[in-house]
C-alpha cells in the first residue's frame, strides 16, 4: 500500500507525458541545474555591452545636467557652474 500510493500519484502527474518526455526528464533537470549555475555567474558579471550602456547613460545624464546649468546661468546672467554635474 505504501508503494502503491506514490506510484499512483506519479502516474496521475505524468498522465499527459509521452515516453520520450519521461526519458528526457533527467537530462532536462540536469541542464536546468547547470543553467541556474550559469545564470548566477551572469548575474554577478557585467558584459562589455552592459558596461557601454552604463557609461553612455552616465555621460548623457551629465550632458543633460550641463545643459540645464547653462540655461540657468544664462537666465541669471552668470557663468555656469559645472561642478554640480560632476559624478563618480
């Protein structure tokens, strides 16, 4: 009885699966585990494209800040103070 109940539950869970699905299940599970480890490495590393995007975003924000500072300086008839726009 103890063996029959888990087997019947397993049979109900696999009712829509073909034999090929059942045979490839261990392979898919193993590749998912490897994929999870690979995605963990990807999560902590930065690709060159991501680094370029981040640098481009930083430069754009700095240029926008400098443009705003220029407008304010013209409005108040003074020299622009770009030190407000410098970021690390």
